[in-house]
């Protein structure tokens, strides 16, 4: 269990100030307001794209700041990319069937 | 090297590896992401094959209730994130307050959800309802996905609440403290994932009409 | 990799003596020791395997002659469903990782346990619960599930048989599999011994690593898919049912998004076992270590992108068919890289024909036949002709049983002395190798002809002109079962009365052979410092060169 020689002592984790958190939270609320107000406008096929882009930006804020992803070792970010990439590939390949019917 | 740890590996760790624990937690979160991802695939396909019906059905949902629930979850993410800073600074009471607030916000989300679902049931929108079955097939699929996806999300909210209550107790007893708080970090990570899922569910169901 | 550590524990029963504070069976079912958990899996999986073999045996008996031979048609449907569910979810998916991965992964990388030992125990409990639920569902009112292991909608939504318990069981088993994968990834990342760089890891560990990623990333899809079928059955929610607008083909997509990568969960550890055992009995440093290591990762990655080749006859778009056929062909590249490297390792080696190596040689040949017929199936035109025939059944039994199954037999005979501290008798072991290899090929090779001539899979009855092939196949099943019985009995006798095994009976160079047989609790008194690659036979090769 205990031979983690590459991290010989419990590392001092990154500490984030309350102010930063509140700022991020405020940013998330602004983005929510934006996406809700955009929903009222007729954007045609851009509706789904703008909604998904805004949702992705919000998720990135939560992932990087609330979940400390940007302060973790690089492995964590590689893992996250692998997981996300896998899901995107699953969706894309499924549409190789449905989009060409 | 550590020959101190006793008997079978269940004993206390002579050396902690918080990074490893968090790595494991993240891997678990990815499985949750892909679990929901499977439903997003179903959603994407049916939205693609029934665009008009999805448009129509989305108008049935109450954007206001959805927005309120979004704000509730985002705020709960804030409080649980702040609780980690609080515990790092050794401010136990403040940490307890923040985790407690998170749990209450989760409860508020569920109450909201309960009334939202209740209203749908009242107007005859529930799986197998004759009114719903009379609708075009795309609408049946939309509401099928709506109930399953928000339902499974709500189940995750409940599980997350359980985890946070457990962490609350651990902070109170002092097993989560300024030098050992990876359990709170894991609980918070799980909670943020619940938030992220909702960040996508919200526009896909409530805003695309 | 030194031999000194051996003497310290020599002559003891190693971890078997250290029961913690518990006694009897509780020292096993509540133990978080990775070795005990590995053996728990071996016991439970062994029981499920033998049951599933028995089901297969009865199925073959039924196919001996056209029409009813021994069982009714509905019983036959139940038999192939249970045979599939148990072999896949209870034997071959957990298979090598759960038994040999649990027992040996920490030892191979120089660690004392896996990263999350309690989670590891939970995985086994979930496995047991899922397995028992699948078994119990057979006897509940309503009758055993008759959907085949694929649970295709809309039939699985409508049949009155006990599909729900079977679905829940598969869901629980998937969860168990995810937890094992997650545990192994974290273990490999965080717990390698000093000096154990990524490219000094034994290749079995590499294959487990690739497998674990597939377990973590693909299994949730089957979880959610089965869950969707459950809510469809429970609440009548419209998801896949065509009467509610659902698309049954979408179910098939989701099912195979998991279940095709799942066949790589099944075969990758088998490929790892070959790479592990081959150099030891060829007394040669493995040829192309990095190619083998990366080909495991490549198989896991590309293998996750080919699922719809199970669906070429369901009316997919032509673009979809083309893309999935092309991707399918790509998987053969890393697979072939492995086979070439194995053969190159044997070339000019000082081959010692011990039982584990014989199983490996059977593996390589059978896996090659399975892989080659897989290519035929990946070709669109051929696939349309043989889809859902015995050809497909023959193909996957060649890969899954001829490959992974024989890999498991090889691993069993290779690591048995280490796991139990006893040697088995070579004579009966040789006989079991001979009988299983002959029986296996007799049983499944006729399937290719049957399928090519048009015999559909899962059919209870058949035309008289197929009988010769079915007859050969059924006789083959008798030989195969005899071989399995000889093997099990031989190993059980060895477990009871075998001679005490030395620490390193085969001349292996990896870390498990530096500790006593059976290993002590926590494996290593001092965590070893690793200074060489895993299959360092350079000294041996040099000696051979000087004194041939």
C-alpha cells in the first residue's frame, strides 16, 4: 500500500481563495443568464450550437476551478481528455450511421 | 521502506497518497460521465430523427423552474468548493456551515424537481399516460428521455447528498481535518460532476424550443 | 532482481498462514489481501465456468441429431442464453484480470497490494451478488431469460421470462468490472516499485492496463443501456420500443459500443499472458517489447471504434458500413504485430516444452484462426452471407475460448506453483492439454463449414444434411469436456498432495519468481529496486552462444 516513493510526503495541495470561487460562481450565473436569454431569440440551427458552447464553457470553469483540474498533475488532464474524446468518438461514429440514411 | 504497516492491507496507511486517491475518484467520475453520455447519444439521435417533435415538446417545460434549479446547483457547487478552502484553513465551523448549505441546496433542488414532475403528471405527461401516447412519437421519446435523464440525475443528487452528509459527520467528528481532507475533496468532486451533468441537461431540455 | 529474498520465507505457507484476525471462511470473504481476493474470484468463477460448460455440453448433445434429442426448444433457448451470460459476464470478462490480475499485478510491479484494497473486496462481492442473481433468475416463476446474452429489443422488452433479474445481474457485474479497472489503473500509475519505469513493466501488466481503460470507458455504456431497457420494461417509457417511436437499431448500437470493446476486455489479458509466458520457455528476451506493449493500447483504442460490424444486416447507412468495416480491418494490424513478435521470440530460442508453453502454442494457432475468420467477417460482402450463422459462433469461440480460454489454462499451469506452493503432475497436465486442444478444434472447426453452408445460430433444429458436422462437433465436445475434467482433477490433486514448489520452478525473470511460493503477506519484505527489463535473458543467451 505504502511505497509511493515518487511522492514521499503528502503534497501540499493548492488552496484557492474564497474570492476566486465567488468570481467563478458569478461568471457561471452570467453565462446562465446569457444562455436563457439567447433561447428566446430565433437563431435557427445555431440554437443548439450556442447552447452547447455556453454549456461547455460553464463546464470548463467548473472542471478547472471548482474541481481543481488545472492545479492537478498532468495525468489528470490527459485522463479527462481521453474520457471526453471517447464519448465524442462514440457519438460521431454513431452518426456515421444516422446522418447518412 | 515501510515494513511498519500491519498484517493484511486493511490497516492504516503508513503513507497516504492523496493524489492517487483523487486519481481514482476522477476515473470514477469519467464512468459517470460516460453513463450519462450513453443517454446523450440516445438524445442526439432522436433529436436528429425527430427535430420538429422535440422542438414542440420542449415548449412544454417551464424554463423558469429549470433556471431556478440551475442557479441552485451552481450555488451549491460554490459552497462545497469553498468548504475545502475552509477545511484547509482549519475553520471547522465555517466548513460545516458550507457543507450544510450544500446539502440544503440539494434538498431545494429535489423539492423543485418534485413539484415540476408532479405538475407534468397532473397534465397527463408521464410514461404510459393516454394523453402522452396520443402525441406524435417524437414527443413520446422526448418525454421518455426527459423523465429518465432528469430522474437519473435526481438519483445522483440524492446519492451526492448522502455522500455530503457522511462528510459533514466526518468533519464534525474531526476525521476530516486540516491535514486530512481527501474524503471531502472526493465528495465535492462528485457533487461538481452532478452539477456539470445538469449544466448540459438544462439547455438540452429546457431551452431548445 | 535478486534471489536472496527467497530464503527468508522458504518452507512456510506464506500468506495462507496469515489470516488476519479472522478464522475460517471469514478470513477469505472479508479479506482485502489482493491474493486472497484473486483466489476468491478463482473459486467463484470456476464454479460458474463449470456450470456454463455443462449448459454448453447439453446444447451440443441436443444438436447431435435433427429435431428433439434431449431437451425441449424453450429449454434450448434458456440454455444458450445462460451459457452466453455466464461465460461472458461471469467467466471470461472478469477472467484473467480478476484472478491473475488481482493475484499478480501488484507483485509484478513490486507493490504490496492494489491501491484500493477495500474497493477490490467490494468488486468481488458485487461479482458474487450479480452471479447469484443471474442463477436465481433461472428458478424464479416466469422462467429463465430466453433473449440470448444480447438482450435485443424489442423482444427483451416484451418476453414474459425473467429478463429483469438477468439485466440487473449484468448491470451489477458491469459495476464490479468498472471498479476493478479503476483500481488497476490507479495501482499501475501510483504504485510501481522504484526503478519500475513504464517500459520495465511486465507485458501482462501492460495488457491489464489497456484492459482496465476499456473497462472504465466502455462498461458505463452497457450499464445505461441495460438500465434503459429496465425502465422501458418497468414503466413503459418510450426509448427503444418501435411502437412508441423508439429505434431498436439504436439499442444495438449502444449494446455493441460496449460489447465489442468487451471482447477486447476478454482477449487483451490473454494476449498479455502469452507475452508473459513465451520468453520464459524460449529463454529469450521478448522480441519487440515496445511494439507488444503499444499494440495492447492500440487494440484497446481501435477496438473501441468498430462496434457496428455486428450490425451490417440491420439497415445501416452505406457510409456507416464502410467506415466500420475499414476500422475493423485496422484492428488486425496491432493483433498481427503481437503474433509476429511472439514467433520471432521463439525463433532461435532454447525452447523448453513445458505444459504452459503448449497451451500458449495452442493459443497462438487458434487465435490466428479466430483472427483470420474475424477479418472475413469484417468484409462487408462476406458478412452479409454468414451473418448470424455458425460461422460467427465458430469465429468468436476460436478467439474467446481458443484464445482467452487457453490463455487462462496456460496462466493456471504457469502460476499454479506460485499461487499454491505446489507442483502438479506433468503427465495428466500434458493429457489435459492434448484433449482440450483436440476436443476444442473438433468442436468448433465444423462450425465454419456449417455457417458457410447456411446453418443459423441459436436454432434448435436443422436440416439433415448438416448432421455430419454436428456429429463431429458433438463428439469434440465430449473430448473437450474430458480434457477439462482431467485438468481440474489434476490441479485439485496437486493442491492437496502436490510436491512443494520451489520459488522459481520455470526460470522466470519477473518479480513474482523472486519471492517464495506461495508469496508472503504483503509480497515483499522490502520493496525491490528494479534495475532491468522484465525478460532479461541476456546472460543465458550469452552462455548459450559461448557453449552451444
